[in-house]
C-alpha cells in the first residue's frame, strides 16, 4: 500500500494528542512508583535511618487542642495524611521520651502525635472544678478524647509505663479505635483489688514510693522535691542509662504543671485502694478488673536492664489473642525504652503496623 499523507494541521494535533497521552501515562506510572515507595517506606522497619539516642533535643513549638476535660499540649511530626501513631509517655517522664522516635516515624510517612498526659507540661484542665483524677480509666478516656478532637479514628498506640497502661486499656476496651499496639512491659491493666493484695517482701520493696505517696509526708515531699525525686526514679529504673543533666532538665520542666502532684498522688493512692475514683468510671474499672484480652496486633518490648517493677513476659503472653510478638531489647536498656532505644521502638511501631 502507498503512504497516506495527512494534512499538516491534523498530523500536528495527532502528535500533540499522543504526546499528552504518553505524558499522562508516564505521570501515572511515576505516581504509582512514588506511592509504592511511600508505602514501602512506611512499612519497612529495616529502611529506617539509623539514629543515635540523644540526637534530637526538642520538638519545636507544641500545639494545643481542647479534648474532653483537657486542653492538651502535644507535639506533632510527619505528614498530616499519614497513618497516625499516638505515643504516650509515663511517670516521671514526658514527651521527650519520644524526641528521637517521632522524627524516625515521620521520615517513614507516619503522622506522629505525642501528647503531655494530664498533669504534665502544657496540658491543662478546662475547668478548675474538675476533680484531679489519676485513675487509669480516666487517662484512657483522655487518649480517646484526643483522638476524637484530632479526628483520628484508628491510630497505632504505643507507650511505656503509664503510657503503656493507657494504650493497653484503649486497645482492650475499644479495639475499634486501635489499629495496633506497642507496649513496653506488656500487659499492665490492673485493678484496685489487685493493688490491695500483698506481695512478697522483695517485690514490696520495689514499690517503696507508692507507700511514701500514701502519706501526707510523701505528698508534701514529692511536691517540694519533685525534680530530685524524679531523677532518683530515673536512676533506679534505668541503672545503665548515662543521661546528662540537660536531658533530665528538659523533661523535668513538665513536672512544674500545677496539677502534676495531685494527679501523681491520686494515681498511686487509687491503685492501693486508699483514694476514691469517680463513679462515672466504675463500669470501666469493673471491665478492666476482669483482665480483658487484647485482640489487636501487638508487639511487647522489654529492656534488658529495666530496674522498675515489671512482669515477666511469660505472665502476660496469653493476654494478647491477635498477632503477637515479644522483643527483648539488649544493650543496658532500662525503663524509659523509647528514649534509651529509639531505633528499636520505632522499628516495633512500623513492624506492628504491617500486621
């Protein structure tokens, strides 16, 4: 067949059409590649950049939001549309426990929220009339209220100490609000009844500060010497962590909150049955006293040098009925695991997110 000649203007439009189509296809393919890269960066713990503990020292400006009975101060990192991770700190620590974890997770595409618990940092009660309640179910509802305020439906929850207990409770009572869980020292859900039970003398000795807090002398002493007290707890709970004064002082500033002493004292007195909670939490506490099983995918962590009281992993393994793994983090890692071993903590969050 002979060659067919097209008018020049038709051939020109034809070239423009197919050129545009090719560019569209290429752009779509590039978007797919970028999407795949972004997805893989969020789900491959091995791809995280290596970080030395103490590399970061601050989060920058904190945000504030009304949530439940609180105006919550929180740090945020990462893309606003990324999978959400809520990181919860313990006592006597603050959000700086996650100062290295947060940028690691943000670099992997996660939206990271790190709030000050009630009684810490810039978190304040909205009303002076609200009872300064430190019971565990109240803290768990604080976390749910914050998720609601930030319009986060189902984040990954991760924490240690009070933060682990809070995350455990949310995962146990409201699994529809928790995608997955990372919990240092495992299953920390308890009850007043369990708190009243005597322990062997050596175990009781480890809880010395609870008995101190049960007295008015203890309340006054913690109020007067809260920074010295917290530093002593840091040293006992993480005997191999060589933190410097600047690291401690950054967290200790959070204890200057006007409600801090009241929340801490009530928390420990409530656990021993020496202080009343609020009736509105009674039903939740009854459910927690039954030791509910946690069904969401979970990774539990423990440091090999945790000097704080903590259960043996074999004691709580059956409390997790979903996909489950336990990790012992070696290298002299103590109670404040995310700050002492941020790499391992961040890797656990990303690993459990795959579940």
